[in-house]
C-alpha cells in the first residue's frame, strides 16, 4: 500500500470504510461537511448505506438502530451538532451499543464560529449527555494518526460495546498529509455479535434497553458499566512523549495544539531550554499514570489548549500536586503560532529559574 | 375439547400493566395476532416508545429495541437499513410521535422508509399523568390546561396522520379505533395491511389507533369508549387517509 496525499475529512471516511463501517447517518455542519460528502459516494461503492438525516437527533438515533442491528456504524458532526447528539450518546452508552462519533470541534459556546478549537474537551470526556457513563475519546495529532485511530475506534467500540469518539477540529479535517491506509477489513472475519436484534430465529427474543426502573437493578447495571470503564482505563491509555528524557519542563497538549507545541519546542531548544511534550492521544481514558510518573521527574508542566482551560484539570488530577502546572489557552478558534507558544514556554521556564543547557537543533517540525 | 381462543404466540405470558379500559392491551394483542398470521415472529423487530407502552418489550415476544422519547422512527430506520429483509415496527403514543417525534416521523415518511408505525392516539400524556398532548381536543381537560384546552391559548389538536399524507414516501395511512368489536376488527385489518405493505417493500405505513384513556380522561371505561365515537372521531375521523398499496384495486380485478 503506497502513501497518498489526502484531506483529513476524506481520510476519516476512508479509514472508517476500511474498518468495516457500512452505515453512516449525518447532518451537514461546517467544518466537517466533507465527511458526509465523502461517505455518500464511498458507501455506495462498497454496498453500504448513507442517509442524510433531517437532524442530528435523528442521525444519532439511526446510528442507535443500526448498532442494535449489528452494523458497524458512524456519524460525524461539529460542536453544536455534537451537543444535539448527546441524548443519543447517553443511550448508546446505557444500552452498551458500539458506534463511532467524530467531532471536528469548532469555536463555541453557542454557534461560535467555524474555526478549529478544543473547547469540547469537557463535553467529550465528562459525558456530555446525562447519566453515569464514559465515551472512549481519541484525539489524533496527524492525518496518519487520524486514519489509524479511526480504524481502531471501530474495533474498540465493538470490543467494549461502547461509543467511541474521534475528537479532531476543523484544521485536522481540512489539512492534507500523506497517509497509508490499512487493508480493508473482511466483514465476514469480524467476531459474531450474540446480542444484536436481527429477529428471534431459532432463539428466544432479545431486548435492548436502558430503562431499569428498580434502583437496585440500575445500580447493578451502573456497576457493570463501571467495571467496563475500569478495564478501558487499564488497557486503553495512549500517549506520546517527545523530547522528555532531559526535559526540565514538559508541555502537555493534544491534537492540533500538540503540533504547534512541537514547533515551539524546536524554537526554545535552540535557545537552550530543555522542554519536552507529553501528548495525550486517548483523552478518555486520560493517560494519568504515565503523566503522573513523568511529573515525579519533571516538576514543571505547562498545559496548552485551544480553549480557556479544560484538559488542564486532568493534568492536575494526574500529577496530584507533585509538579507545578501552568496553563496557556487560546479559545475562540484562534490558532496561535509556534512563536507565540514558544514565548509562553520561555516565560514560564525563566520564571521558574530552570537551567539552560546547550542550544540544540533537536525537535520536530512546526 | 375444541380450543376456540388462544394467546397469540407473539405475546409473552405476562399480565398487562395497563389501566382498566385502556386500549393498549387490545392493540398489543392485535399486533401480535397479525405477526402470528403473517408468520413473521422470527424476523420482526419492534421499537417501543417512551410513554405508557414503554414496557411493551415485556409483552411482545419478538426482538425489541428501546428508543429515546420520540425517536422510535429514526431508531427503526437504522435497524431496517441494516436488515432490510426483516420486519421493523414502532409502537408509539401521540405525545411520542406527534409532539417530540414529529420531525423524524415526517422525514422518514417522506423518504419512504419501509417500516410500519403503530400510532396510539389517546389525546393525553398518559404515563406522565395527563398533561396536554398535541392531540388533546378543544375543551378537553388536562393537567396543564386549566379549564380545559382552549385553542386560542393552547393551539389546535394536530392531525399528524393527515400531515404524513403529503409526504411522497408514505404508502398506507389509516385511522382506526378500538372502542367496539366492529372497530377492533377493522383495526386489525388495517394493521395487517400496514405490515403487508412493508413485507412487499412498498414504503412507509402507519396505522393511527384512537384509544381510550379512562384514567386521565376521568371517565368510566364505557364512557371513554363512547367519547371516542361521539367526540374524538369528529376531529380525528376514522378511515383510510392514504392508500397507494394497490391491494384493493387488485382485489377488485380478481372479483
């Protein structure tokens, strides 16, 4: 398989199809319209089904039905549309239905704007909908990773019978990068689902529900879900450490923000500052343990987000007070330059009187 | 001894929780009889509502998938799109389908989703205790319309089924009632025709069933049955609203 240059939104769609997704239900919203547009054609080619629904509410509920019937199914949207889908996501979690939801975040609250942002971190990782539940949340930092995470999202959703979310932004959707796709999944090779609704032929009838009127029964269900979330927390933490070995300060950032940080680190390292990057890839489960371990060695962390401060709370929870946690945020859809982030790093680095080393050329590209 | 009456196979042996005089039990039975008669119990998937019939999965012995309030039709759409050779029906009340679920229902009908909707219209939000429904009649009492519904203040009762007739993809829409043996027979015929339309891949079919709610109407069951004839059918007249199935023409040719 050779590399091809493709736009993020199309990569998301193609990776989904290769992961066996044959059902897409969505509703237009900028900046992710290229996802439904791509899927409308691609699913025709592979004998799948695309429905442009009349609303986000309908589309997430169509996803629910398709998941009950055993299909690999997805929907995508951007912030205001994802707000509308929250009711359905809560039901998917309660009914233990696998589905993939992509959120290409735009500036908010309200209608906000259509610029790339990271202001839906709380919504994605803290529930968003009602009730005690968790979504698996994956945040790609490159187009190749968008491909790989989308592909795994379908596997993880099926494995845990839980909704999985791809959290990107408008930049990730529009950007073009070389990508190498995995092979097309053979649908027949997928494990059989013994819980779906496909007609009670040769078996007793099944019910999929989330209504448990007896508090004891619902409590038992909640505990069952909790055990599943614990298993996910133990097995699915993903992260990247970049130039952390000699670091005196580490910037914690994900997705698009982490790309900017890599450019900023290159600049500050040229000035002798020993700065690394810790990039959470799974936002739920948040990589608590590795960040906690890192914070025993590196006592100065700077959380950088394209929001007014959401992931920083998880950083604080992870380090448990054993490191200083600074914050720099740019909300509203503003994408700061690597120079601006470098300036902030430099400010906190010098304020903390951290030692300067040899100027280095190391570091990733901006 | 000759057995003259049986529980339908497609009903579980559970006692209905519905109030005395409520139409749900009769309608459940009719739907189950139709499923039995068409021999589709092992390929039918039902989607119950949020409302009095939320526990319908305790009664129908077919695969059942619960939907959020008002979302049964989109959920059924998702199931049917994955399994087009199965029979998918929703079972919804007037609050569920004609208020919070209107948008999804209109568009599913317009797309001609090949599903069957059983729409139980009792003019009230039964489970939540008798609040005004979209179908509550002018002057009819409810817990959220002091002095009864006043159209000038609360709007008019909504005829959703009539609205669905203009949707290009709806093929069979009929309004029936379950307040007399004669009407119950007609209701069953309509339900069977709606399921047959789906089996034949014709498109969106819906049967609206006028049903009494003695508890929230604050009437005896008998008075409630009479109220359907004397008052409710004045606003929601019984009969075929749309039929593009072609079944009756065929019968005409044959006879």
